[in-house]
C-alpha cells in the first residue's frame, strides 16, 4: 500500500499547508467569499457569492470584478480592515441582498525581516458565514433581542424616574419620596419579614408606627411605604420632632396666621400637616414630642382638621401619618410622658424594624451597597473587604446599626492606604477610631467543636435545630405566631405542637 502523505517538515511548509486548507474549507462551507486588493478593488469572487449578485445589481461575476468594494456592497466595513489591518471576525451586514453574518480578514505580505512574520496589508478577504441569520442563528439572535429589550426597558425606567414626580423636588422645595423597598438592602429572614409587613401597610390608609433602634432604616421604610401607596403622587413631608425646638413645634405642625406672634410672617405660613395634604406625613422621633402638643396632635388625627396658630378657623387636611421612634413608647406611657390615647391612635399598624445584630447575614450586601454609594459621592473606588474583615464586622454589636456601619466604612476608606481591607487593618482602624471593645470571631476551635457537636444522637441535634429556628423566627416576627409559622413554612398547629414539646409555649 502506498504510504500516507506526511506533513511538511519545515515550519513554512506547515503554515502554507494550513493556509491552503483553511482557505479551501471556508470556500466550501461558507455562503460566499471574495477578495479585494490593497486599494479595495474586488479581484476574486467564488461561485457561492454568485447568487447575491442580482440583488446587488450585477448579472455576472465578470461584471462584478474590478469595482471598489464600497461602491458595490453597501454598508461593508472592508475599507476599515484595509486601513487598520485589524480583522472583524463576526459582524452583521445588512444591504439590498439581505442580512448576513460575515467575517473580514486582512491579508498580509510575508515580511523580509530576519524573524519572518507578517508584513504590510496587501488585501482582504470577505466571508459570508451565514445568510438568513434569522433562521440559522435564531437562538443567538433571540438572546440578543432579549438583552436589547432589557436594556431598552432599563433606559425607559431610568427616564421615567427622572420625569417621575416621586423623584423630583416639588415647587415649594419639599422632597418627595426618594426610596423604595428595593432600597432596604437585605435578604435575611428578619429583613424579608419587615419588608413584607411594610408592603401590606402601604396598601392601607391607617397610621403606621415604625419601632426600632436608631440607624435601622425606619425613615427609609417610611419613604418606601409612601412610594408604594395610593398616595405616591402626593407630597412626602418629613418632620424630625427631636430636631425642632418645643416652642416652634406647634407652628411647624399646624402653621400660623398672619401676625400670630411677634416677628411672624405677615402672610402667615402653612404647617406640615397642610403641606402633606393628599400625601404622607412622616413624624420621626414621635417619642420626643412634648405632652402639651400631643393632645393637639391627637385631635388633628381624629378630626382630620387643624387650627393654625393665632387663627380661629379650622383647616381640613387629608394626610396619611407614618410615625417612627427609637424609644420605648409603652414605658413612656407608664411613666406619664406619652399620652395613652395618642399611643393607641398611632399604634394601628406597628412595624418593628430589626437591629443589625439580628440580620448579620445582610452585612456583606450592606457593605457593598454603602461602599458603592460612598464611591458615587466621593468619586473614589469603593473599599474591598476581605472575608475575615467582613467576619469581624459581623461580630460587632452595632449600637448605631446601619448608620454606625456606614461611619466605620467611611473611616476605613479615609484611614487606609489600600483599597483592599483585611481584618488586621480593620481592627487597627476601629481601635484608632475609639472603639474600645472589638468582638473578634473565635475560629480557633471551630472545626473541633463542630465535629464534637455532630457526635450526638440525631434526634437531639434535630430538636436543637428546631428550637433555635423557632426562637430566631419568633424574635424576627416580634412574637407573632402566625407570621412565624409562615416564615418557617409550617402550619400554625405544627408550630404550637413544636413549641409545647420544647417548653416554648409561653
């Protein structure tokens, strides 16, 4: 038998063989090919390209040859390939002949230098890989079309937000709602549950009372509740009671008539209740309201009308009240510092906003969101925290909650010479910032303790896990057994049964 043909032994022979083979392959499997010289003149066309000629206005290959490529193939990019020497491997070309997936490759002369290689561009080859791509490349085109639709939707959403009155200044300078529920970062059970209750509260017109420690995001949720309510197009008026002197609160709330007191504006002034007419009034730090004003606030809420300072006229208003406090209102009621009837008037839809230590799993997402916001404001890159640094953050008590976390991140960014922050740097920066006690995650015996904990009866481990899960869910829902059963995915009867067997029925 004759010996099979062998590969050339020299590099130049192998390259020449590969070039011929690839040329013949593309010529046979492609829908058409043509060559242009360095000036852009068409010098060769294969048989496959013949079927496109009638649509381009030519009856034969001989008639097509010799023309400049841009004169006979509309929208071609061959001139760019000749000028830059850079290939365009995959592109969509649309002209009178149809829509095609094409490839354009420069042809170079052999270099005369000692190292060989490619020389100057002497021409280019155009390859029609697919015609009728709407059928041959349907999956790819469908995915591209879907991405394009998503991009268009995002652009329209951004444009609508720019034009949406919810995100603009009102003519009188008051801000409208600027946060939504998506702004409340977190996917922990506690965060998910409070957002679920807040969405339900948004559909009601009753007063909402947001309870929680300072820095937990009560004001953000107030904005979100307004933005998701039927009053979203109305004003969102916010009053921080703790920041306004007691002597000015009544005028701030109810406004005043012309000349009501010395130095008063001759034209008078509308109060926050009237400004919020048709929208929402957010009373932050309601627990700091003086007793004397609480009676007037209660009357305004019950009657739906206010009496401006120095006026004898009653002015009707229609505002949905959202109140918030970090203080223990029941304790204030017991001490006689907060009216019991006002407490019950506000406590129609209470929402407990969980502290950060109850949603530690949200800290990485919060760090990322806060870092991005800081970067947008400062123009610098956001800090990158290593896993051990995030673990250190998760070990802190966070008395100031998310507000304190943001402060720490700002100090880290300002005090560190590196964008990447590890636990050692973070601990040093926290100590320099005056934090005396830093809770470090104890990982020294984690593996050994975990193995020892697993070497126990399975029923005991399952019971312990159930007990912890129920306790965590009860803490997250503020003791609401119906919400706890939903959070755990079990019936209320099953929850009662588990709690009874574990001695948690109280």
